[in-house]
């Protein structure tokens, strides 16, 4: 008999200490009686999600934590976003992460069109099915101002520059081929035409008229980035003989999970933001247990508070997770692992390369008397992200002995 | 001048905590005044013998601890067993780990023929020299019901299935080629014929008649597994410029040591079980010091108690080692390193992928105020098995500076 594990990733969990939190990090300052209970009888320590000092993106961090070397399996953001949006990709496709933005006189006013999702699904739908030369454009909304664009047709390449300048007050970049090939030139040409056609369609869209009538910025420009070809990899089941399920809100996390072959659940109310339905996600994770050995449960908001520089919000959200999620995990899983995919220090408002706290609780665990925190005198685990899955599979007795 | 080190491996040392041991592990519960003394002035920490979570076999663990990546240097159990049995292998040989077992009506009754070694050396000797086609069978007893079988002849392969089904009440498996080659088919054919011939010889053996007259199960069937071709590697001396000796009971440990080019001593009374002569092994280790820089001293019984689920026995045996072995090591070596090759938690009765405690004492050591234990607030060493030899060579001042 084997056991069941849940891997709870609190996105961007790691942080620094703040005077206004009494010299503590948000995790240290948070009142977390359930996490404290787990620390008392579990193993604690630190994880560098990729390698010491390396600043992970959300995509590369999750690849690494799932046991896939991102230097080998990272093919550009578009691939994972498209998979996470539920698109079935084909061999020749090139996929992009997309934003709808607001431009005025050809200058970008807001890269996220006010970050308001109103009418966004319909606006993306208006772009779906555009054809340019022999290439069809697939467009799909994911969350807020975000979506996915896939170019489908012969002779395309991912060796092109991004059109998103990542700032305002400037025009959209002209897409350039990044290698001397017919495929790269063709793809750049189509992308530039698409920027133009999309702007035309969005400008005259009645959905944008409705947005304006609601006092919202028009989403009148398409920004795409992270061109990626379709790729596959050995599935996590073939690698480990363990069945994995994914409960997440954000498309990217679902996409990376799908890429490695996890069973990705669609959970109504799992929005991947601060207002996500934690209860629905917990219930989905418990239900997913039936058909899997390890459930990957992703909670995003800790990272968002980090990006916003809101250490008090981060602390309170950690307390909410401790109250609403942890007890259910302890009751329903034999092994519970809690960690982050990277640090997002509130003072930095961006990801950092610092290690994240790690907690392994349940069957086959020693009590190391450590704490789940950025400071921990009794820590016994010092690992890298790529080691985490083996740590879990050892605890739930799925891993086979290597040698005799 | 350089110093002398001993590397004491307590097999399967790592464990979990037990209520009946006052919430302590066998190592924590054991009264070990000499190990405690070493901890007080030495460096302590943890080692993952292969990598975090990976469950080591005894063979892969020792390769790793000797500094050889098992993913590169593990060629199947048979090779190391044969070397450990003192056989000189040739290029074309295929070697196997062997058991003599008891069968009745073609079904396996006991895979170890009652685990009684009586007449076992003679029974293995009866199988030695069998010829099948152009292949000669070399058979040699090692310990209890265990031995080694080597097939010597042209055109053989290790790409064949094991005949040992690893359970009772079933027939011996039919050996199958695992690749589409003449060599694999030939080897499988010879193995199947060998199973048949061995059974015939063992059935009519007067040694088995004697076993029966002593009330023992007849050892009337040969079980072989872990087919391995002959391989060599760069010797540990060429790699490190240090001279290594091995004092061990079990054939496997001697075999891995011989594979990497250690000087392997034959120690009468070193049986590799719970009744091993610890005093004889200590004396052999001290004597081996004359011609070596590092002595590898292997003690098996901690692992056997783990496999038996006997945490009290494990605790007592650790106390025995502390009493009978540690003081002699401290008196006779400049550097003493104590660790395990893996954890064998009594509650699991099998190897696990959890880290093992590590203690480095003597010359060139800091006192980190840690303890030699599975929980250790002051640990300063967090390493993998493949790093251990360099740790030792640094302390005894043999390692050369890398760079200037």
C-alpha cells in the first residue's frame, strides 16, 4: 500500500524581514497554528527552486519543482500558457502569451487595459480565426487582460522578437526575425500584420464600445510575447510511476502541469488571484486524491501581494491559507508538503533568487523540531527544486530502490 | 606529512523516531559516550547518499560514497558480488548473484533454504565447472545461502531477465532475452539449462542428504539474478592519489571496494551479520592503516536490525559499536568519519531515501556543537554521498589545491 501526498505551492512565498512586522517576514509574522502543528512533527528546511541565487520565473520554477531541468525543458512562455488555456497544440504551431492593451495615437497607455476583465473573453474571441497568408490565428482569453495566441500554418518559427515593449508611452515594437531563415521572416511578417489587423478589429468592436460606456479603458491593441514551438517531454508518470493531478487557477501553472502530463482539473472559482475560492480548490484537491498519488495544489495570491509590495496583505493571506486550507490537507492526505516556487520579497516587488522555506509532514517523517520559516535553526532539509518530487515519492513509498 | 582516516559505515544507520524509545531514533536513544565525545569536538550534519529522496541499494550507495556516480558506474549486482567473492573476472564473463533455494514439485518453498549455511560451500562447489555448450559455469559460496555464479564463454550478454521470482509458492521464472540479439538468446538458453542441470546435481547430492539428516531444508535449486558484464573504472588511487583499504564482511561491500581499486582485506570472523567479530575488524582496520591513507570499515548489522524492524536491537548494536569499535578508532586514526550508506527505518523494514547522520572528527575539524543524530540543531555539513571522499581527503591533507 502506498500513501497519498499533496504538494501545496504558495506562489512567491519567500520574503524578507520588515520593521513594521516586528522584524519578521510575512510568514514569520503570520499566526499559523496549523502550519506550526505540522512543523512540530515534520521535517523543515530550505529549497532553491532552480539553483542558489537563480531568480526563477513561474514557468521555469514549476518545471524544476516537477523534476524537469528547465535548461532542457523550457521552450518559451507561450507553450505553457497555451496548454494551460486548454488549447490542443499541433507540431507546427507557434504559441504566444497575449495581453489586450490600450493604445492612443499608436502609443501604449496601459499594457493591461486597466487590468479589468470586462468583455475580455469576447474581445479575444473576435481575434480568433483571423487568417493572414496561409496562417490561422487562434486566440483565447485566460484571465483578466490575459490570453493566448497561436499561429497555425506551414513554415513558422519561434525565432522572432517580442512586440511587447514592457512599458508605456512608447509604440508597440516591430517584430523582427532573430535568425536568417525564411520561417523567421515569414513569422515576423505575419505577427506585424496581426498587430495591425487586431487593432483594426478591436477599435471598431462593440465590446470596446461597451467597455467605454462602463468607464473602462478600451482594449484596442494586442501585445504578444514568449513565442514558443510545440514540444513534448517524457511524462511525469513514465518518469516516476506516480499519478499526479493539478489544482490551480492560473493558466501558466495548469499549462506546465499539463506539459509534464499531470491530470489538470478545471475548478470553478479557482481564479488565480486574491479572490480565488480557496474552499473550492481544497475540495477539488481532496477529490483529485481518488485518482492520483500526488496532488499539486497551487495558490497564487502570496506572489501577487509580493508584487504589490503589500507585506501586511501577504501575512494575512498566509493566515487565511493556514485557516482555510491546511487543516483539510492534514485530515485528507498522508503526506503534506508546503513550499513556494520562489521568493517575491515585498520590498523588491519582483521574484528573487533567495531560497524558500520547505515543510514535509506526515508518514515516514522525522520530527526535526524546526520551523516553517525563512529562519530556522533546526532545518534538516537543504535541497533544490529538482529534488522535491523524489523527497515526496520516498515518503509515500512509491519510489523504487535504485540498485539492490 | 599526511594523516590517516577511517570511514566507518554503519549500514542502514538512519531511522525514524519511536514512542517506545521515548520519541527518539535508535541512534538518539543509544547511550554512546564515545560518539558523543567525538561530536563535541567534531563536525556534524547530514548526507543524502545518492541524492535527496533517492532510495539507495547497498551497491549504488557505496559506489556513490566512494565518489563514483552510480548512474555511470552501476553495472548490475552480479559484478560486485563476484569481485567480492574473490573471483578474477574476464572481459566476456557474465556474473550473477546466486541463492541456493528449496523447491518441491517445481514450486519454491524457501528462497534461502532456511538461511542455514551448513554444507552450502560444498553444494556451490558441486555446481562449479558445469559446462553447457561452450560455456563454463563458475560457482562460489559467499555467506549463508548466498554465492556467485559466473558464465564464462564466447558470445554472452547481460540483457536477460532474472529467474528469481522473489517469492515462494511459484516456480522459478523462465529466463528470457531482453533484447533481440543472438548473445541474449544464447545466454537465456544457457541459464535455463543451468537451472535444470543444477537442480539435477543438487537433488542427488550427498551434501543435501546430510542437510536433510540434520533436519535442514535441502538446498536443491539455484536462483540467480542481477546479470552483469565485467567492467572496470579509473581506480580510486588514480582519482585521488590516496591509498584505500577495505575491511568488510559481506561480499557485496568487498566487491564494490575491489571494483574501485581498494585493497580488500580478508578478515576471519568478519561475517557481515549480527554475530560478526567487531574486535577482529577493528584490529584489521588498525593494521590496514600501515599501507593506506583511508580505511573503509563496514559494519552490516545496523541494517539487518532495520530490516527486521527491531529498533531496540538496533539501538543496542549501536551501543556495542560505540563501546567496542569507536575508542580504538579514536586512538588509532587522525580523522574518524562515521555515517550510514542509507536509512533503513525499522518501521519500514526497507531502505528509505532519507538522509543519514554524518560525523567528521579529528584533525582539521571545527567543533560545531552539533550532535551525531537524525535531528541536529547545529549541523554544518549538508552533503551528498559523492562529496564524502573529498571531505575526508581535505581533513587528512591529501587533497591538492584545485587552481592556484
